[in-house]
C-alpha cells in the first residue's frame, strides 16, 4: 500500500485523462443524485490522502483502516462508520471481484469528505448512455456497493476512462449544536462509568510560583485540608508525583504547560495518597498574571474530566479478508522505507502534511536520554541542523517539554523554547515525544510561520501518529546502530592493520589522516607534542579537496593550537570557524573597498579565501592522542559550514584516536631506538679511510637485515707507524647485534695491538685470546690481517696472515689471478695457535682483492659464485682503478641471484697505480 497526503490542493476541473475518447460519467437517478457540474468536487480541497492497494484479500481491511485513520485525523469522527462501510464494499469490488489493484483517494473540503475508489477494469459493467443501471439484487452475496452508495452517501457517481473505472461518493458533515465537542453512543446503565453518590470536582488554582491560591469545598472534602491550611503552600508539597506509571515529567513542568491531563496522587490530611485524575488549564488574569486552574476528581471517576481519545476503534468487520492494516503503514505508507533516514524523512513529511504545517522535524534521543539529535527535517535548513544536538533536561539551548506533548502558540513569546527553530521564522509549533516502553526515544514536531496555528487537538493527533511509529523508528534505529557497529569494527580492524604495518612516524601521521578523511570528517589536522614541556606542533593537514589543504594549513598555523587536555572524548573547538569567518569577512570587505568589520584582531597574513572559511566553518572537534599515560598529540576533525558530527561517528573517532595514539607512540619509540642503534653501529665502523701515497684503496660494505648498518663482517685500514699501514677484513660467525659486538672487539683490539709494534701473528694470537675470554658470548672469527708499506720504486710490500678467511686474490697487469696467501686456522676456536706471516709484493698495476664469504657464497638455487667465479670476474678488471674493481665485483654479486643478500658482505680492493699514472 502506498499513501500520500497533500494539504490545501485545488484539483483541476477535469483530472481524468481521456486519451482522445469521450469522458463518460454516470449519475444515478436515485437518492442524492445531482448534476455533474454541481458536484462538490469543484469546491476547494483543503487536504488530500491517497493510497494504493494490491489485488489481495487483506487489502480490504487495510483500506478500511486507512479511511478510518484519515478521517479520525481530520476530526470527522461522525462520518467514519459510513465511510468505512462504503469503502469496504467498493474496494472489495475492485480487488476481489474485478481482480485489479485499487486506488483510494480521500478529499477534504469545507462541504464534507469525498472518497474515490478506482480499479483498472473499465470494461466491467460499463453502462450504455440512456439506459438505467442495474443495481443488482439486494439478496445476493455481492453487488451491493452501488446500493449502499445510494442509501448512505449524499452524492455519488461513476467515472469511466479507457484505463480506469472510478466510483466516488461524498458524505456531508452533520450540523453540530453550538458547544458540542464530542458525543458517545447511548449505553446501558451497567456500562456507564462508576462514580460515588456525589461526584466531587476539586478546583485548585496555582499561581506563577506553584503555590495554591484557591481551594474549593470539594477539595476540602476530597483531601481533608481547609483552604486556610493549604493557601500559599506549593502544590508539590501535597502531590505524590508521578502516580501514572511511565510518566517522567514533574508537576512543576506540567503546571507550566497550556493544557495537561493525567493522573497523579495527592497526600490527604490522613497521610494516605489519594489517586486523582487532573485537568490543568493555564490562564492569565486581566493584569496579565499567569496561573493554572486544576480540576481534580478521584481517579476512578476520570470519565468526568477525561478528553475522549481519538484512537481508531477496532475493525471487527474484516471477516475473511485478513487482519487490519498495520497503523504504522497507514501513516508512513507501503512499502515502508528500508533505511532509517528514509523512514524518518517520510515521517516528517507525513506529519507536516497531516497538520498542514510549513515545516516538521524529528529528533532521536541518545542512549542515556540526556540529548536529542536532529535526524530529519523538512521545510528547514536541514544541512545546518542535521545531527545538531540539544540537551533534554537543562543547560543552555534546552529542548523544553521533550517528554510531554507541548503546543507553543507563538515562539516569539518564549524564545529558545525549541532551539531547532531559532532564526527560521517559525512562530507556532507542536511537539510530541516518541516513547517505547516508557523510555524517551525521540521527539516529533510540526511548525508553522503563522502564530496560533495549533492547539491541543493537533497535539493529540500528532501524538497518536507518534505512538504508531515510535516502535518502528526505534527498531530501525537499533538496526542502523548494529550496522554501524559492524562497519565500525571492520573499519577499526583495517585501521589497526594499517597502523601496525609501519613504524615510520611520518607515514603513521599520513595514515591517521587518510583513514579519517573522508570516512569520518571532511578535513582533519594532527598536532604532535614532543614532550611535556613542548607546545603542540601542527604536523599534518588533510582535506578531501586537495586544493584547500594549503589554505587550512595556513589558517591553523596562525592560531593557537587547542589545549592538550587528557580527558577522553571529543570536545568542540570553535576557534577555526570563528577566525576563518572573520578573516574571510575582512577579505570580502577589502575587495569591496569597505573598512571596519569585526574588531577582534586577526593576525595579518592568514588570508584565507572564502572557500577555506567555508571548509572549516562547521563543527570542529578535538580528540586527545593519549599513549602510555601521556598526551602525545591531538586529532582535530572538522566539517564544512553549518554541519555537525553524528554521535556514533565521534565514538568511532575516539576508538580510532586511541589506536592511532599507540601507533604514533610506537613509531616515536622505534625512531628513538633506531637512532640510538644507528649511532652505536656507526661507532663500530672505522672512520674515514686514510689517504695512502702510491696506493689506491676502495671499500664496499653491506650489512644484511633491515635497519642494520653493522653486522658480523668488518673491515679496517689504519696507520701503524711512519710509512706503514695496517689493514684487516674479517667475518664473525652470525649476523646482527651479537656478531656486531664481536666485530667491535676485534677491530679495536687490532688497532691497539698493531700500534704496540707486534707482528701480524702476535696480533692475531692475542686477539684469539681476547675472543675466547668472552666465554659464552664468544664467536669464532675468520680474519685476514696485513701490514702494507709503499716502496720507493712504486711497488708495495705486504705482510699477510689469513686466519680461516677466504684467500685474497692478486690480479696482475697481464690479467692473471692467483691467491696471495695460504689458509691458516681461524680465531676463537683453539687456545694455542701457530700462525705465520707471508710477504706479497704488489707491482705497479697490480690489484689485491679481499672479500668476505658473503661474496663467494652468494647463491642462486644450487649454484654458488665461489672462489672460481670471483676469480673469473676479477680477470675482467685489468686496468681498472680500485674503485671500479670493487664496483664491478659488487654488480656481479648482485646479478648472480635475484633474491636479497642474506649474509653480510665486505669488499676491500687495493691497487698500486702504474708508472704511467704517476
């Protein structure tokens, strides 16, 4: 079923399309017939309700309920029964007998109500012009629809088009005697409400402060107090509030309303609480002083005062057509929207149309019922108001009477009573609560630009509609929250994975911003705090429009950052919007050649454009980044002009900020540890290589493992005495910090021992003892150590000891390659070593290449470079400088295998230049 409600519509004179064929109408000659041109269809339509029903049996009951609810909502309870009977017959003809869908249209005018039922079977019983219509036999089961129209309706008829047949009827409103508001049927005596022999109505008048000023005799009789005993006392001293279950509003609030009805208790003189039913009416005297008149009866006698409810009566005539239509669908329409936002939007549109208002709005309560959040509106600047929050109970911008129906005849008399309508031009408003099981879940309101448009009658109708939809809205809201929570969990899992995937500070900041924009906010800024004594530093800015990033960064850099408060949760930061607005205003005024403007000083040089001001003009919130009990930064989220954040988004942002803070702090700690590690590792490497006259030297060093600068391989070249230099290249078993520790021991021990004037074998023997003294931390070590002395004839004399290390290779000028030493035992294994020294002379043009096993053991599958492969590469290096030789060897090693090296590598190349280069 689909419905529509359009108030104040003036229909066209001939709304039915003819498709080029004559438009046929039939006016029966029976009771109530009238000429077509004189029908009330031509009168002004003040409201319209429409619905469509599928060709199924249950649609008949749905149509009955739709008509009943529509007429009850319009205040036409007197004609509801006739309208329901006629509608039931006509819709049955359409959906059951004709087998087509039925279109139902209700029109309200000053003359009465017109109801039309159209089906899509125009060929059925099309009358011939000039022939009377057969009404059918009243004794048969079907075919009584036209007979009932003739009997009950003031006017009726049938319209035909090539695609539709429409049967319509009009019911006039009965004339009511002056003063009559509602009437009930005659009832047997045993069904009448029970009362005492004499019904006593206590009349109590309450002044502006809530104190009793009048107390009649019936009040004395009911409660046992004399007028002298209670005059001047607050009514709250006597009232046991609330007596009605589920009522949360205090009596002080009820006394401020223009009209109120309900139950509560009054403590009598005997100390017991007397349940009463009360009707409150707020009035003012000739001097304008307000007071409240309270009429009270015993609760079981409430029928004396209680206003008849406008709830629809139970439709017991459904028969076999199935259950009556869901009242929620009657108000919202069918099919109902699938998502909460669409449901709320259709609700406010229906509410506005039902009360012929200019605007309507719906707010949903937070879980603790302390705030209301704007979720839908029509006729209002929704972009400005959406997701705005107002407190329910107290504080600035309080939403008055949120827990009870309220009617404001003129908002200018009570400014701020409905904060949502401030500055909108709305004058009168009616608001009603949405409650589920006594708990406030929202508020629905309809407003008009003219004052005095609404009364308690409209409040009752709107409350009836709110009661229909409250449970559906709450169910949809819970469904949306469940989907949001699932989406939030997925978002947080992905965010955690991304944040855990990097330990780089700058990359972490970028990830924080990119996960936030545009999923949670339109723009964001991240402030970082180095230590407790440092000021927040603007570290990263991002906007979904990259062209606005520089403007926002410039704006934020010129204003004081937010205070680093460790309190969890989002807090509003208004400075960016205020400063951007003022600066943009100044820019606009300067462009117009004007002066003046806001007197608040704005730092020169901000110069934001209007686009920048608009980008940061909405709600801005700040979330602290707290890690390890310290504020390390702040995450700032912003919306464009006049937009607000949803509470669920802020809660998600808070969860993200906690994860981001820990990731950022981890990145900081990693950066600090890395800096310390790199500093220590650099101390294990030798300083700059010395310049040696007559010898070229080149070193290439690669430590295996990410972030490692020093591993188990090492090298050194240092002066020993005048004209003599020591050189070494070694490999400690293993890689990483433990191997690097032995590396540092070996390199420093070599320098110290060599400068003591010891020979090469003696230096290595003492180093072997030092390594063994390390105990469990000791590691075996391969080492090539030598002393080099350049000679006057251009050659260089080398004394070499090769302790378990790959043999050095000598490249002669003729391209031959040969080992330059003999293998000997490695260090760190045996206590007693017998090492010997070998002498090698490098002639001009010769090259000595020393490498670690990371070079020779480079593998690709089962293949290994090996000593032969290295020698083959070296043969191609004839005539190259020492630097070129080392570079070619490294390129050959890298190309030998595609995988990254798994072992440390060191290359030491020394070359004696030829005589032609001197």
